[in-house]
C-alpha cells in the first residue's frame, strides 16, 4: 500500500484560497487541507494519507482527521519536516512513499531515501483535476511550467509566521 505524507503547513500556504482563509483563521486553513486530503484518499482507497502539521494545534503529538486520513501534530522539539523525514526513513518499501511538500530540504531527503516527491501546487492541481505545473501524483514526472515555490515571501506571510511562531503552547 502506498503512503502519501503531506507537509500540512507547506501545502496550506501554497494554495491561494487556503492561504487567504488561514490568514484569517489558521484552524480553517488546516481543516481545508485535511478535507482536500480526505477527498484525494477517497478517490484512491489504496493509499494511506497522512497530513503532518507543526505542533501548534491541540496537544503536541495528537492525531485526528477524516476517514482515511491521519493528521499528526509534531511533538516539540520536532517540527513537521523532521517528522516527515523520520517517517520516510522508517517506511518499508520507500518507493511506495510519496511526499507532498515544496520544501527543498524535505524533498531532497525524501528523494535520497528513495521516496517520490510532489510539490504542493502539483497536489492542488491533482485535487482539482487540472494538469499540474510540477510533478504529477499520477506519473511522478514534471510537467513544464514555472517553479511552484516562490523565491521570496510576501510581507503578509512573514507577519503571519512571526505571529504563529511566537505563540506559546
């Protein structure tokens, strides 16, 4: 059975509609990502889907989700990237592990372990039934188009992350 590991916050901020909702209410953004993952999993019942968020919601290490989707919040001092890297390392049949993240470090590590890597925008396109601009979850090959990871952060994204990272839990 293939396993799809989704970098929750990375995906949340790569999708324009979700990012806008999240800037108003982070819980709404997380819920939207989990719901998209549940729709994806429902269409592909042979895949185990895990969404990993940084430990900011509920109790660190807690898990919740929708049918077919497991949601994990990292337990400090680990963050979501570290949890995903660890899950890839421990996975049996790494060629059946698919990592959804546009984070270059997460991607590099996953590839080095033998997992397949898909960018956040490619996952969004897959969800919407559009042709992805990056690697496809169907083919694993890149489609022509611009890079899906911005080279600069917008001020509103920086302000949001400063707020999120300064919250005490």
